[in-house]
C-alpha cells in the first residue's frame, strides 16, 4: 500500500516532518533505523529521497516517535503548540522503560526499578487522561 502524502502544514515534506520528529526525539538516523529493524539506507530514503514506507513501517515510526500518522503525513488538524501535549513524552518514557538498558544520569535501572518507574508513569498517564477528559467537559459549558 502506498500513501499520497498530503501537506496541510505549510509546505513541508513527509521526509522533513519525519526528520524533525526524529530529531525532537533526540535520536540520530542510524540509531532510529536500528530501533525499527530497518537498514539505515532504507530509513534515510524516507527522510531524503522521497521513498514511502509500507503501512506497517509507518505505524512503527509514528509509535516510536510518539506522533500520529496524520502528523507525519501532514494532514493533522491539531493546532497545538510544540510542548503543549504531555502525552508524547509520557509515551516516550513508557517505551524507554520497556528497554532492558533504561538508565538515568548514567546509572542503569534493574528490572525492579524499571517496573516501578513504569507503573508510576502509567499512573501519571492515566491521571492526565482523566484530567483531560474533565477539562474537555468543562470547555463545553463555556
């Protein structure tokens, strides 16, 4: 399946949006390609040569970067400012804690530490979800 990459966000290409999201996640191209199980040459083609990933690869990329597929494709209608959505860093933190080598300031967590932190991040994400639903209800009354 191929996608028609529509841009409603000011002239940027899929590759530019992909690179921007990857850089925002503070990963280099080689690291990111490896984390996705892709050859670097294949991945960098998405960023620089206009090649299109398969649907399942696009889903993996979006999940790994904590962005929506719509954002990568340039069809997102959300108008939030960068940094306003705490879901992305929470998702990224949850994913990092699933890796066997999660660390903080150079000190690696053991399984118990990763599990404990993961539980706290999940609680925070659930609380944020509840609060966001409450805020949405409050906005309807105004």
